[in-house]
C-alpha cells in the first residue's frame, strides 16, 4: 500500500469514528510526531558533538590502567 493510499484510507476511517475516538487518534499522532522530533534532535546533537574538538583530548589520553591492574576479573 502506498503512502497516499494509506493516508486516504486512514482519513476515510477517521471520518467514521465518533469525536472522542478522533481525539484519541489526534493525541496519539501528536505523541508519535514528538518522538520523531526528539529522535531527529538527539541525532543532530550527536552529530554536532562528534564534530566538536572540545573532547578530543579524551581520545588522546594514554590508558592509565591495563588488565593486569585488575585484582579480580568477572565473567
């Protein structure tokens, strides 16, 4: 089913619902859109922070501890 036909079918089905059910569907679609917006925003922040040089020093630090420094190893 194509996007357009799915939208048309959904609108047709919505027109058959009572008002309280339409409100529930509207609330749910707003919730879904907020999740999409949050995902896009988090991904954008992740990309921007990856491009920043502010934390690059963390990648350049030498390792302070090795496996031999462990007193006990858990499996």
